[in-house]
C-alpha cells in the first residue's frame, strides 16, 4: 500500500496512544505518515510522549493525502473552532478523502459541517456537540459512514486504525 496519511495533533496534550497506536498500524500497512501541528517545536502528549511534527497544519495540502486523521486528547480543542482545521476537513470531504477523528476530534468534523446527517461517535462527554451540529450520534466505539471514520477514545485506537486501513485498501471511496 502506497497511501499517505496526515495525522494532526495538538502541540500539547494530544492523547499519546491515539497517535502511537494508529501510526504504528498505518506504518505496518505500508502507509507514509506525516505528523502536523500548530508548531514545529516538540509536541507533548498527555502522558509524556514527545515528538517533533513534520509540518504545520496550515501547510497541509489535502490533495497530497489519502486520509486526514485528527488525534484526540484535551489539546484537540485547539482545533474545535479553527478555520484552518475546518478548511482542511471541508477540502478533504470535497476531494473524497478519508476524514478520520478519535476521542474529542469528531467535534472538529462536526464544527466543520461534515457530520450533518452522518452517523458518528465521539468521546461521551462531547455527544451533545455532535448532535447540535446534526450528526447521528451512535455511541459505538468506532463508526464509519462513507469516507468518515470516528472513534470514541483511546480504548478504540486499534480498531479505529484498522477501519481506516480497510478503507484505504479499497480501490475507491464513496461518500
């Protein structure tokens, strides 16, 4: 598989295993991974994971990727109302790319307007935010609706990643 995935993390307080578990599964499947954040300084996870992002979120060119993945954690809230993040989501949607988010991340997709009428899940404390934006909240650990993959939190990171790989391996995505 020669797929390209961009994983978007907060510069502080991303959820460590929501980055590390999917990243290793994507790499095992042969995907190229780029990590994007709001800073090129070393990013730090909620449990101490440290890494230096490859690129800035503002420099993401959606057409260069097969999937856009928003990593959760308390820091993900920095993207909830980010025009740049919303533009990435809308652009990915229009270009028929996979749009994926875990934990708090689905709030970004909801606020960008792509979850209206779509089945989705999120970390349980954000259920209301999804419903307010017209999502059909399922409460499932992982939810796939067309090209959108959402998950409820770190306990679902492996299943989330495997669903994304399954979709990446399909010849064509359909919304």
